[in-house]
């Protein structure tokens, strides 16, 4: 399904005996290797899983532009019922084990990594507080309808279209010294210096 222009979510039935952790990534091969199809490395990508382990599908969200890679071109040709291969799950993110306020900072479809964490936190802790900061210059935000439907007293969505607004949103969270921060984005995004006050990214 198309989330916003040029950004798509792909959902697949969960294979038997497959389990993944929150915040996991997986290697997706945009082919089922049926018949005599050879394995092609350019059809493999490591992508974050956007679905919660308790949901009845495994999914990911990615952009497919006109100059897409071979992998994304193959994704764009998939039809309902088509199969792909998944292998080598991994995860580098772990949630706090207490009811600690959390700030998620992401760029564009990078919010896909945080979606299962948001679901888990809202379910696990009755008093949880989440600040979800996402920057998308186009103003077309992934999962916006879903996010807007979440309890406003538990999650604050800060959706911005400029760096200045991003920094302002981050700076406001610094008033709470108990916040735990998670950042997902491109290498340039993660290395970028924020305002003098925050210095978080």
C-alpha cells in the first residue's frame, strides 16, 4: 500500500517458526527463488521491520522513486500473493525496562523502526509518555493517520518540515532530564549538529 507519494508499506504472511524482536531488521530478497532463478545480491536489502511481533504480518516501509535500485524496482512489480525471501534477523535497539519517558527522533520513513516500539510502550506501561519527532520536508508523513489516532495524553507527535523546527522540537524535550532518546535516519542526519542548546544530533 502507498503510505504517501513514493513511500510504500509491504506486508507478508509470517512464515512458520519465525519470530523477531522489537526494532529488528531483516534481510529481504525481492525474489522467491522459485524454479531456476539464480540468487542476485543486488536484490537484497537490510530493512527495519515496521510490524510488532504480535501483529499477524511481517512488514516494512520504504521509498520507491523513479530512479529506484534493482531491489526497489523488483518490489514495485510485486503483486498480491507474490513471495519474497527473508533471512538473518538482527536488532540493535532495546527499550528501557521501566516506565521511562521516551523521545523518538526520525527522518522520513525512518519512523518505521519506531512504530513497533510505540505499540509496545502504549501496551506495556499505563503511565508511559512518548514524544515522537519526525522530519519530512514534503509534509507528507508516514503513518500520520495511525499516529493521530493514538492517545494524546500518552504520545505527543511533533511532525516538522524543517531543520529549525526539528531542533526546536528536540530542545523542548530537554526540560525533562529523565527522557531516553532514540534516533534513526541517514548517516548525514545522525551526524548533523543540532542547536547549541541540545547538541543531540
